[in-house]
């Protein structure tokens, strides 16, 4: 059913002031004595459906919500034969991505062509998106048009726009030195706006990294809600997924995901915008790196940045999640940075060997989301055994000897300095007496 058809039905739908009301919306009159629903709800229930109860309920709800708020997004089930030229693009940690042409698809401001992306994923992703949508807005979060089903594999596939400029990784690789700081700040503003919407909907993303930030020209959108969960979900899966450098240290220490763990990931994205490189690109992403992160390892600060940028980034990756700023705090701080950069102080990008895209990462660096629970458990055990294996007396004596050696070196340095001064003084006296 087209949007024009829905609008026409809305116009002719009259709220009942008496008589029998629709059993679904409980607002409009029933069509006739033979029906228990109004015309609009009747049409909604005649839609193409997926057969998945969760998905079908969401599709119906978006149609009903459109009646009271025309700004609401309408989702639909689209038969698979409506797509042609289906082309595999890539495979992420939790989904396969295809590009296709939707034969009767909508013309949307989000699209740069008639191509659309189809993502194989589970129905929970659709449910999370609807929760964000129901909170009032989905701007700066990847738009969903609906869902389809592969008739052979029976996989559910989410339909979304094709983002022609790719992800943040490709965006920075191709444009790093050509993108001004004000543009980078605006793109970060888009990103934190999307994360703020997600958090306001009581959702934790749990896998935020540069591969999940997509660009349509210079507009940034957060995507891949594959393992996102409600902040109130007590189940909060035992399995931990992700890319090690983007994961907060408390996750490596057995704690649950929180909004603060998303903020840590955002801090790493700030570093990526600043340097054009992926965090800890020169490290092997293994158990040892997990331990180093728990012990405080962070990417180096190697370049100039707008006023307040580096301080905010460090706050985001603070070891204590309670001391990290909220998405709302970051939103306003970046807003002020944009204002300052645009009208007051323009920061120049200074070329150096420490910034700019690198062609080769460490062969052991893995930038694909993967299950990490076993590695995390091994890291926890190894870190604990190392701390227990240190003899407290030996540790104390070693540090005492070290401090004594440093003190002796300082004293020796001072003695040498005094000796030099005395020698110069004597030489000066001899020179004066000779005169």
C-alpha cells in the first residue's frame, strides 16, 4: 500500500463520536456492520507480511503510528522478487551486506541512486530500530525501509539506503588531509547525535566502531544494531563481541555493557578522526593487548586538535566508566567546538609521520567484530595470576632500591655540579690574583 493510499485513508477516516469503534485503533468507526475494524486498520492488516510475529507487529505499528504522526517512518515487508541485480558487498561480524535495485522502491532524500542495501540479520535488530523510532526520531541512525526474506535460505534481510561514500575507514583513507577540522567536528556532531538518540531510547549499541559509521556525502550515520540491546535487558548476553581496541576496559574485566562503554568507543572514534588511523593499529589484537588496555594503554596523542578536543577524548576513554561524560554532555561540547572552530579559531592540520592513513596495519590487528569471551576469560586469569605471583616484599625492596639509586644519582649529580662550581671559582680567583 502506497503512502498516498495511506494518506487518503487517513483523510476519510472520521473519529467516531458514537456507535461502534474499531477494535484495533479504538478511534474510528467500523467500516460496516460486517467488520470490526475501520477502513485504515483493515487495509493495514491486508499488507504483505513476513510471517514473523515480532516483525509483523512492528510493521503494523508503524502504519498505525503514521495516522497520528505523519513524521513517523513507515516500514514494510517487501517480496524478494521486487529486487534485481543483487550483488554481495561485504560480510561484517554479524551480517552479510548486499546491494540491489528495488524495482518499485521509494525515491528518498537519503538515496543517491536507486540502489539499496540488504543486510541479512535477525529480527532483534528490527525490534531495536523500532524502539529507537518510537522514541521520536531516527536521524543520524541508519534508516530502515523494511524487511524481505530470501526464499532459499529463509534469512530475514533488512532493507536500508545505499550509502555511497562508504564507512568512516574509507572516508578518512580517501579524504583525511582534504577534510578541514570544522568538517570533522560536524561529522562527529552527526555521530554523537545518533548515539544520543540510541541512548535516549534506552539502547546500548555495544559494537560502535568506524566500520559502523556510514557516510552519504559528508553526512554521518550510525549503523549495525546487530548486537544492540535495551539498557534494561537483564539477560545481557554472556558472550562478548567486538573489536578489541574499541572495547571498554570494564568489559574485559567481566562487567556488563553500559552506555558508558559506548562512550569509550566514541573516544576511540574521536582519535581516529584526529589521526586518520585505526586505534592500536600497530598492536597484535590478542590476550596481551586486552591486559594492556586494562592496565591503562591508550593510543598516543600525536597531533594538534581544536581547543578542548583532546581533553574530551581522554574523558571518554577514562578507565572509570563513572567518570566518562554522557552522550548529552559530549553533544553540547562538540556543538561548542564547532561554533568556536567556525567563527573564532581555525585549527590547521599539520602533516607529519604520526598522522594520516597507514597502508599496512600490524598483521595481528583484527578489525572485525568477533566473539571474545574465551579470550577475555583467559586475560582475566592471566592478569590475576601475574599480580599474585609478585612477592610483596620483593616488590617493595625492588622499588626501594630503585628510589635509593635515583636519590644517589641525584646526589652524585649535585656533588659534581658543586665540584664544577668550586673549580671555576678557584680558577677565577687565580686569574684575579695574577692580574
